[in-house]
């Protein structure tokens, strides 16, 4: 329990004799000035301060102060430096404060007189009640609450008291009441049945899988809500979403606040996956503490991509071009987690037809971005095909963009990755009686090109499910 306890209740009058100019033997002018500062509300039984400043003073001035209620003087103080008196503790309501300065006939002091109305508040102290915790359990000790009877502050206006709770207390909200100077203060706290302490799990996975054939490190942290590390057993189940129901379980490791285990996606994936495969590691982490508690957490924030570089045109790339004028664009190069890829070399090509190339440039990404500019586009051009790609070991990562001369734009439906040596991707499937297949059939007239504007044949797509 914390509260303000004042041992002495005094009224303090402060006389500040200030000289802002040089001191001389000349008598002050009658137009001298002074400043009186006092609180608008006085606290009964509390030490208050009134400040009197005399400007351009050359001699000391005796200052007197009176505090009166309904014509009756309840406090009086005087002096040239400092005088003290107290405000009666039972005083309430409005009071009249008078301050004046007198000088002897043979002195060079200053004469002044002023008065004002102040309010005397009965609330002379402020009480703060604080418990060491908001919720208590049966048989707990050290619960610091106070019984306001015959207690005195040892230091700084603070009183500490404690008593043990019984083994069968009344559950619910409890109140602490403090009475002081005719005022009552209260503070509530709760008494509840004991339950297992809760703890939280924090999983720190890698931002993305940098190499499908290598292993990454994952850290799991377990802490109680009050900060203490959790000791117990750790169980981890993992799978790579997007390829099947492959699961991998990491033993029953011992955890003491934190533990680290290896994440090897090669153990959860087939030997061959498509070049444009995009998945994520799904992991279920369970910690069983020694006190019987258990928490499970799921995480799927680690992407698994066969290609580690993603390329796309930025939203700022213009949607149309004007024949005969330069064309500017921007490319965004990112890693699987969306972070910008630095220092990646890409190639940009612009062509009117598959054999009519008008622009080729090698660019290097800076902070995940690279800009390009086509100096001039032929006036007869109707469409310009932009392609940007990154050469990798076995395949190229690419993206294509069709820019028309008139309003509107479209994306050329090309693959996000293309195989150099083969277009056949072997895949091993486990066939069960519940397996279903879905594929797409495209029909069009012979001789057409997939690009918009290169053929007038009409293509039809049909989804077939079996």
C-alpha cells in the first residue's frame, strides 16, 4: 500500500527579494512593481507556498500575510525573509488572502498591499493503494495490503503490510479500504482458484529455404507469461505444403527455455519437382512442460521455391507506348520471402515479332529494382513484347508483358520458368482409389501463335475432372 503521509502540516510564506538592476543608495521610485504568486486552491493541513517578488528593490521590505474566513483571521505570518504558519486542518470553502509590505519611515523599502480569494480544499493528501499482483491464489503469502490503524510511515510516506491467504478463501473480487482525514479510498484485487501457469511458444524459422538439398536451423522458445523459461519435451511435425502428405517428426527433444532443430526439406520432398514449384513448410510444434502444461503452435511462414528469384514488372511500368518516343519501365527482383534481391543480373528484350528484336539490355538489380528505357519504338508498331529473364543452371526465370499502342494492356500468358533441355518433368505419384485428376484441354486452329494479335484463330479452354 502506497500513500502520502505528512508528519507536519504548515503554511509556508516565501519572501523572495530580487534585484534586477544595480544597487544604489537612491530611494526607489513610487512606481515600483511587485509580483505575488499563490495557489488558487489551498489544501487543509498541507504546507503551501506564497511567493512575493519585488522588482528593482534596494532595501528589504517587511511582508505580512493573512488568511481570513468571514472576517476572522485563521493564519498570519510576517517577516523579511521567510515566515511560517499553518492552514487549519478543519478549514473548508473560500478564504481571503491578504499580503502587504511595510517600510519604516527611515527605510528605503517598498510599500504595497494586495488581496485575493482562494479555495481551501479538505483533501489534504493523495492516497495510492497498490498490491504486488492483481490475482492471488489460495495459501499464497506476501500479499501486501494494509489495515489503516495505528500505523506510521517509516520513510517517504509508505506503509507495507502483508498477511497469508487461507487455503479455502472466498473466490472473487476483494477490496482494500483506506480511511484518512475523513476520506475513504479503495483498491480491488481478485482471488482465484489455482491453475497451471500458461506459457507461450515462439517459432523462429528461416525466411525461406535457400537450397532444397541443404538443411536450415529452426529455433523454438518457450516462456511462461511471467518470463521464466519452460522446461519439458519438444515434438515437431513438419510437411511441405503443395506436394503431398509427407510428414517428418523430430523426436522428443528436451527443451529448457529454447531448443534448435534442423529443417531438411529434402527429407520431405520427392527427388524431382517442377521448375516453377512453389510451396511452404508447415510445422506443428508442441511443448509439454514438466508441470503438466502443454502448448501447440503452427507455422507456415517459410516458403519453398525451386527458383529463388522472382521477377515481375512494377506497377509503375507504363501500360501503353507512343510510337517514335522512348519507353521506360521498372523490374522488381525479389527472393521467395518478398525481400529485395540485390545484385541480380537480368536481361530485358523487346520485340515486335519473334524474329524482330528492337531492344536487348543487361541489367543489375539495386535494392531489388532495375530500370530500363527503350530509346524509340517504330511508328508502325501495334504491340511490343517485353520479356525479362534470369539465366539459371537448368532453367530460366522469366516474365513477359504485352504493351499495346492503344488503351489497355494484357499479360502474355507465358510460363514463369522455362526448361532449357527438356519440357518433360518426371513426377512420381502414389495412386489410390480416392485419387482424382484434373487437366485442361486447349483447342485452336493450326498455325496460330499463343501471343495476342499474332493469330485470328479462336482458342477454347475446357477443364476436365475425373
